[in-house]
C-alpha cells in the first residue's frame, strides 16, 4: 500500500487512508474492521473513524456475517454499497458495442449491447448511440454514473482519450474522450482494449496476486496488455501493447498496418477461420462452435490447428522472452481454444523460451472473464479517479 508523503497535512492523510480503505473494499470485498486495520497498517481508532464516516454517508454498511464461527459476538463485516458510486463501462469492438453500469465493489447493475455494421461504425454514430443508450440504461436502473471508462481496439492517448488510430474501425485521430465527456457530462477515461483486459485480469481475474502478466487479446486483430511489477505498462503517451504487429513471417500476408507477416495475420480471427476451413468472415458463434467440437479430440486439434498453434506459440515465445511474465492470459476468442492446444502452447513455450525455463515455467491460462474482460477493465479505469472522490 502506498503511504502519504512525509509532512502531509492531516486532511491529506485522512483522504489517503479513506481512498485506500475504499479501494480495498472495492477490489476484495467485505471485511471486518480488524482485518482492514491489519491489511492497511492502520490502528483501530483510525479504521473506526473512517468506517463510521463512510457508513454515515451511505458508502458502506455493516452487517452480521451470514456464517458465524466460534462463540461470542461476531465481528461485523464492512460492505461497499454498490449504488454509492456507479460508473459506466463501454467496450467498443469492431462488430459490437457493449455497455454496463457498474457499482462500487464491481457489481454489474445492468447492461446493454448492440451490433455495429459498416455505416454505424462512424465515430459520430457510435457516440450518439452510446449517449442515447446510456440515458435509457441509467433511467431504467435509476442510477447516475459519476465516471465513464471506454475500451477501444486501437492506439489511444491516455491523457485525453484521443484515438490516434483504430484500423479495424477505420478511425483516425478521433477525440473520443472529449466528445463523449461533452455529451455524457461526466469525466471519461479511454484506454486500449487489451490494456484494459490486462487490468481486469489483474484486479478481478486470473492474474490476481501476480505482479508480471501479459494479456493477449484475440478478436479481429491481436492486442497485448502488460502488467509489470504490479503496474500497467503504458509506454510513451500510453502507446504500448501492439503485440499483434510483431513480424513473425517476413514475406507473409500483408497486414493493414503496412507490413507483411504480422503475428495477427497468422493468428487473428481470419487466420483461425482459414485453419478451420471456414470463410474468413464466418460469424463468431460459428467459429466458437467449431472450436468446441474439437475439444474432445486432441488428434483433430493437432491435425487441423497444428500450423496455427505453431504461429501462436512462436509469438508467445517472443513475448515471454521480451517481457518475462510469470503469467500469460489468453483472452477473447482464444478462450475458446481447446485445452489440449493450450497445454501444447505451455510445453512449447517452456521448451523454446530461455526466460520461461529460467523462471521455472511461465503459466499460460485462458481468461475466466471471457468477453467481459474489457468491460470489467473499462469499469476499473473509470473507478481509479472516482474512489478518491466518493
């Protein structure tokens, strides 16, 4: 836990401690006052004052635990109240937009989604639809968002939410953060989709408790999010994670970025469709169903997806050698890959990666959050400034 700087004023210390307590409850759920004091390194009188103040303002409540153990009076649990702070999470994909209202503690209070077609991918059309749907969803749930987080499959400037380039959406230099903030009348934070997927896994998914993680997102393209030493790796201006544009096959298929043989040309959705002998524009449900049909037959997986597995493994070996993560999380479309294929990836990375061998084997797992990962990450992005203001 971070600590206030030396010489901080008492009100700054109280604010810091209050935010730390709220973040603990928001991320890890209900806890007793004694446990909060021990985890946050604060004395009981300080915890009492903080909890009493938050309870008085309706941000937390205290309840007797449902399950009691031992004799004597049970310790009360301090619970975050979901409606005390609600944010809106938006996940803009190439083919769909998903939206959710998320309460303090991470509860999804309600959601909406709609498909995007070629004409409806225009930034103005998307922003208008988001604004209309946000109002309807907020009215239906009788809540008001105090912040908004947005996931976009592109290169995003984190300081103001400018989408420098989102090729699969055909967006260039879209001031998404400013435009959405103007129509929604609340602060808007925008992030790259894979970066937010990594954030979601780190806070609420497979990477909880892991300090060095890479999240690999497979949709139309391939993206990567990196957690390094417990913190998101964002690079200059927030531009980082374009792992799909590592060149793995010089002279291979032309990529929209202008290069040939990028990783995503070999393992993106179109490449997976080709490996499965499906049309490149096959519906996502058809692709997932075909993958699931292979789940019980490792021989069929090896026969039909052998070359695809090799290209995926080649990229993973490079990623592990460069970044040295203890964990790689496979997200989005990759969560449908048969377990026998994921196991083969683990063995191949262990055998070929010097770094993986040095750390005793990099773990490779499928995301438990599935398609919700980026929506969850967008919510957590929105909550970052909100927790200090509740």
